[in-house]
């Protein structure tokens, strides 16, 4: 049996990193949630969730290393580029970071 070779297309390498991340869809109809990253790079983040409201192309605001008591949240604008169906009803969500935001610009603080 011959295995197919998959060409790596990522611009920046991924690092396995488990840290809290706040994901806020730009559309207020969808809830925000705090998840844990599975891996991260300069240009993206991947996390696992049981939520089913994410779709490819959805714009989100990402706050890495989120802590509710942290006065300086570094927000970044991103979009969902891939959704992977996982076991037990979970989904893997890959977000591409499009733009660095200013702390507090989206949260009104």
C-alpha cells in the first residue's frame, strides 16, 4: 500500500500549546466561549469545541491567553478556515488571524 504525501502549506509552524482562548463571533447572534487551544502559530489558532455554530468564513475576535481578570486583552480578528468533525460530538476549529486588534477596541473597555 502506498501512502500519499501531503504538502505542508502553512506559512508559519504550529506549536502545541494549551492555553485559554476567548472566541467571540462578530455576529452577536452567536455566543462567545472560552476554550483551550490545541495548537497555535503566529497566523492561526486551533481549538476543540462542542459548539456547532461555527462555519467556514465566519469572522471572530480571538483573545489568546484569556483571563477574566486580565485588564489588557490582546484581541485579534480572524476567520474560520477549517472545521474538523471529531469524536464524541466535538469539532476542531481552525482560525486564521487576519489582523491584530487594539486592546479594548471591540469590548468597549
